[in-house]
C-alpha cells in the first residue's frame, strides 16, 4: 500500500530534462540568489528521524545536491513488500530545476510540476504531492 506513496514521493522529484522553464530570480539572472548550492542530507520524514518508517516502507537515507539551477536527489528506501528485496534498500534517483525566492524553494521536475518548501537556517523542508514532509540540511 505505501510503496505507491514512496514511488510518488520519488516521482514528484522526477527526472531532469526538457519542458521546464528556467525561472531565475537572482540579481544577475542566476538561479542561486542566496548561495544555496551544495549537498543537503535528508534528516527527517514527516518529523521522524532516519531511518523513518512510512507505511510499509522505510526511508534509510537521502540527499539533494543543488547546483546554481538544477537539483538531483537520491533516496534510499527499503520496502517491506516489493522492491528489490535488498536489505540495504533501493536507490531512487530524480532531479530537475529549482528556484528560490522570499524564504521559499521550488523544485520542478520534467513534468513542470512544482513542489515548494521553506528555507531554514541550515537547509529546507519540502512537501511532496503526497503531503510527505522531507527535511534536508547541510
């Protein structure tokens, strides 16, 4: 039951590629107006520390790497039912383009779907289309 939710979480942050308009906000036209580029580690899922159970799945780890305009995410999830059966979990890799403005961050995937979050002192939180709240920090 929860595997579709985990897949939806990963797909919400889906594949880099065309169809996404670069909506830069920086004073020089760059997509990184606040120096956010870097690697952010997944710290919590819905407020729970890792490893975090979510239905019949467990989020083991994750990270998002932001460049000036793009992002790439890797989530490692172990499924109670389905998946590869690997006890170390399955890696779900996704990405797209991002922008930031006024304390908010927007992650866009190839389908032009936007997922917004809030910047924090050391990272950001983002809510997926399944309302799963992911918290990342450096």
